C-alpha cells in the first residue's frame, strides 16, 4: 500500500513519467532528488496526484542515474516475482543499459527467472555487454524450453563469443541464396558509400538503441535500399590496422551495427548486429535481429588490397530477397552488383528449436 501522498514531482520527473504526455524530454543526467523521486515511482512506494508510469521511471533511472543508485532499485524489481511483468522486463533491460560488473551480477542471479519473458530479457541483456565468465555461466544453464527464450540464449552466447574473440559457441550457419532479377516493378535501387568523419560523427550522435558493447570507427558506410536509409557502424577495433580490415580474418568479431534512419533523419535506430568469424580462408558474415534471428548471411575474402564480400537474404517472412556483392577498398565501400527486391516474395514455415 502507498505510504504517503506526494503532492508533486519535480517538473523534469513529471515529464518523464506522467502517462498523459505525448512527447518527453531526454533523460540526461539526473540529480539525487530526481533519482529518488523516480525510484519511488518505479517501486510504487507512494501515491501521486497524477497518473505515472513505473515502467518509464525504471527506464529513466537506468539511463540517467548513477549506477550505484540505479542498480539496487532495478535489482529489487527484477527479483520480485510479484512485481508486474512490464516492470521486471524494464528492470532487466535497464541493467543491460547500465552494463557494469554489478549489473552483470544482478542479471546472473536471475538467469533462472521462472517467467519466460523475464528470463528472455535477462539473457538478452547479458548478451549485449557481459564478459566471458557470464558466457560460461549461460552455457551451464539448462536450455530454455520457451522458443523465444531459447533463441535469445543461443544469440547471447554467440554475441559474447564474437565480442571477445572466443572460439564459440556460434549461431548455426544459414545458406546463401542465389537470386535472379524479377520484373522491373519488383526491384529496388541499392546504393552504398563511405561517409566522411564529420557525417559519421553526426550519425553516431543520433544513434538510438543497442551498441552491443563496442565502440565505433570514425567512418561508417551509408546504404540506400529503395526509400530506406541505413548506416553500417563499424567496430573501431577492426580499423586499428595499417592494412584496413585485415584484422577481420584474425578471430571472431562483433563487426558492427546496422542502423536505420527514422523519418526526416531525426534519429538513427539500431536494428541489426553484424557478426563475423573466420571460416577457412574466408570470413562468415551474419546480420542478426535483436531477437537472435539471422536475416542476412554471406562471406568475405581477401582480394588483393581489398576485401570482397557477398551477402544474401535468408528465406524467411518479412525480408525481401537480396543479393549484393562488393568490395571494401582502402578508400571505402564499392558495390559491384545488387539484386534487391522491393518487397517480400516468399514466406516460410514457423521456426522450431531445431532450426536455430
């Protein structure tokens, strides 16, 4: 039961958590008073004179409060099996955003959360930032029976392996699909270019969503596919070589993030993560959704002073057929051939655990 009627919240906190707001300010850095008010809202400790959202308060705490203030609140909410499901999910995501050893510890303590939706978010959060020890503990976890949680468990372990350059576990390989051109009205235009350092800085400043525990290089690659605009934000560790992307062949890599521009380019939203690992004399490439489903696959290989690559869609619902071949040269990205459909032309059966 609420213990006290609070007459008002500070203006900033009110804007962050009131349920009747269509637009909200950036969270930014929170003062001690603001963080305390958000904690009260998040933990439902008090009643307020306006309708407030504990879930939004949890998100704001994770984004703007100091880690030693946010983590205890998020940890308590996550561990409380009587707490509303949206609150526990937000707490798991928030701990993933804080991404400190203490946050990792809090998440690991809830790996066996009884609610599949909560377990899915706990595992996903660990995959986005945790270290090798967490990867080993995830590997000892009994394989989840819930399909979405299982897929996230497989993906989280693969993310950790690629980010740290470990020898697995990896995602199952998907087949490269050869595509032929369809009718002209079925096809979409495809263009790619390397951004300047200034344009890359602007894009990075507008990025929203997951960064998967990596820093980004000072040059990104822009893609236009029909009306959609994207940026490939490259792991900066891959560019720390006098020979360009030669390090790509050294070990598994979390190679970058594929992010999509929102309308009017007001924000850049991360959509996919790019995984790369050596395979014989080449490199295996996978473009993976946040839920762990591979949507594009391909390979890269040395070609003189350049790196040639080929990428195709994986046949699945919601992805338009695509074949792209090109090269990464010392001066940037070049596309040799693109066969890209404007819309999906084939579906697929529902996934089962054996498909992952």
